[in-house]
């Protein structure tokens, strides 16, 4: 029986948790729209403040009647990620835990604040927002430079590609549920000591579920699969006072749908969801902690229908008031009574995967929805003021200029609130579309460039930018969320908020500055007119 090889020395009582988003400016998929972001583009940030006469973007106010309110708020602290909260709940009380964002690991600035915790310690690394092996190798290299003793990876990329992830310099992979695996793994590491496991430890290592590791002879070894009962998972609640914090929450694992561009259903071999009773018990604890809101990060919170109905009824009966947001398919929202009950249960927003305005593309994606489903859904959301965050994909196999034009027409005429347009990309070797010969998809690796019969990734990136230009200048009720990513805008404002017109004019102004020729060609207003509007809408706070 093989046993894991352990770097020497290793202090498993010191644990570094690494999770969160990739550095914003380094995300290939968002570079085109990301350059419009007034928080990540220093030139736009300073020009906007100068235009308003404010000392910084955080000193800009907007008018609500006779009152002036602060438009943007600086992030004073990093809010917890679902991974960091969930993992923290699995660690022993005597562990010395340090948390750091993936983005902070890669920043060139001094990393003394977390490097000491990494040296000779154990690193638990989430790969949920690391989309390819090249990027993963960059993170691993950076961690090794700090002298980390041992790296255990989990999350999306690791679960779907454990053997490749091991090849990136990872010592172990937890592929799947971690609730039993991580405590068992820590017990083995502690028992092994700095000299590594002895032969008497072999049975203990073999008892760790969902574990991939390097055997003593250099071979990859897997223990066995085990799924946990999701209703038995302890509520993942950040420690301390939750005032002003958006608390992430997981109510299910896997997904019953088979969208061809998505591998999320494959992360769990079985779709499992928490009961309405479990949700109410957990959310009651979160509300008592003073949370600002709850964000349900599931692929689609609004299924199954009975659980949703039971939850919404129990939410009101329990006297809960904490606002929340979630992800949804468009289909449940066609039912007006469902949207009414969502509103009564303090649902503030829903992130909806419309994906395309072309029925041809929806069919090719195996989305299982119809374009015409969107019309009653959007009407219900507007009527009862539940804010949609809408998502679209450009470049999926079969996409053409004509199908993209259908999506642009849909977005221009019907969309309201915040939205995102994303270029089709290859996140996983198990994506269903990759095994579809009719897709004629050519690619080299996860995260690589691609081509198919009707377009390649470079053309899709250009088409995405052109699509965004048209929607931006033709729809005054829709704003691309990437223009304000990394700020309070996503959580604090919606289409009905008094700040929305100011935000829309900032989007137009940013686009005019970044690409004036394309902006004019798309029919955008004159830059002088946009600047006048901003001076009327915005004021310096001091």
C-alpha cells in the first residue's frame, strides 16, 4: 500500500487558506470591458474625480431629492469567500489559520503579512476561480517561493482534473466533498510529524476519502469516493460580528441540468440539495449574527420547486428579514406568483443565465429554455421589483454574426439592470460540448484559445466588445456590471435605485474615453453631453 510523500519540514498546525478571485486586471475574459472599470483604470478614476471636482472617486455624491449621498464606498476589508468560511469550520481549534486571497498571492507588493504563515506550514488552496493549469502553476510557484511546506488543492479545477493538478506541483488533491476528507487528512499529517508517514500509517491514509496524492514511488494514488449528506453539514458562518457583511451560502451540490457549456453538474456525481428546514435553521443563525445579506452561490437556487415554495413560506413564518440574492434559471420566473413570493421573502436580486437571445444557440447549448420564456419572466421581475443580473455567452460553437445580432437585439430591447457578456471559454476537460463531434471544436488545453466551424476565440472576443458597445448606447436601463466590478455597486444598487442614472452616465462616459471612435460609430452621445450630465447628477462630498 502506498502512502503520501510529505515535504520536510512541515508544521501542520500552521495553516494558510488561499481562495477567492483571480487578479481582476489579469482575467483574459474581462480585459476588454475591464478597462472601462473606474476602480481598476487609474486614468479613469482620476479623470472622473476631476470632472466632478472631488478629491477621489470615493468623495463623489449623488442627489436624492435635497439629500446628497455617497456613491462609492471603499472596501475596508475583504469579505469572506464560501471556501474560506467552509474550510475554517473544518479546522481544529488550536490551528493557527491565516487567510489570503489568490489575487494577493500574485501581487508583486511585499507579502510579509502572510508569508510567515506559509513557511513550513500547510496550505489549503481553492482552485474554484483558477481556470487553467498555467495560472495554477503561477500560484504554486509563488507559494513555493515563500517556503510553504505542503499544498493541498480542492475546488472546481482540482476536483475535475486531479491528476493534472498534481502535475502542477501540488502535493495532494481533495476531489469532491471536503467535510470528512480535510479533518481526516489533518489528523494523518499531524500523526506523521515532520519526518513523514511510516508504514504503520498506511491504513489511516487509505481511510481519507476523496484524496489524490503522490505515492512513495512517484505514482498518483486515489483513495475512494464519498459524498456527505448535505443536511448534516454544519452552517458555514464567518466568525465574529457579521454587521455589514455579505455572507456566502451553499444550498446544493451538483445540478440536474445538462447545459453543454457547463461542467458544474460533474463536480458532484449526484445532485443534492439542503431541505427548506435546513436553510431556515442556517439563515436564522446568520441573521442573528447581523449579516447585511446572504448570497446563495448555487447554480440555481430556485429549484426544486417544492423546496423553493416551502422555503419562501417558512422564511416569512420564521420572521426572517435578512435580504438575499441567488442564481436562477429563467423558467421558474415565468410564474408571477413565484416572483411575488420571492419579493415577500426579501429576495433583492437574481442572477439569471439567459445565455443568448437566439433560440438556435439555446438549442445548441442544450439550455432547455426558450427565448420567449424571458419576456414574462422579465415582466414579472420588473412589476415586483426583483432586480435581475443577466448573463450572456458569445462564441459558443455555432455562433455567427447573425445569432450574436439576435442576442444584441434582445438585450437592447428587453434587458434592464446589471448584466454581463462573456466569451465562451474552456474551463474543464469534462465540458459536455467537448465530446460533441458536431461542435467541431479545436483547442489545446483548459483555458487555451479555441476555434470551431463558425468562429475562433479571437473573433468571439471582438464580437463580444462590439455587442457590448451596441447594448451600452441603445439601452439606458442596462449597465455592464464589469464597469463597476470590485465596488459596492453590485450589492448596493439596482435598476430602481436613485443612483442608477448616474451609474449609467458613468458607463457611457468611460466608454467614450476608452474607445471614442467605436463609441461614436455605435451611435453614442457626444462626450461633452455626457460630461454635462455627470456634472448635473454628481457633486463632490467636500
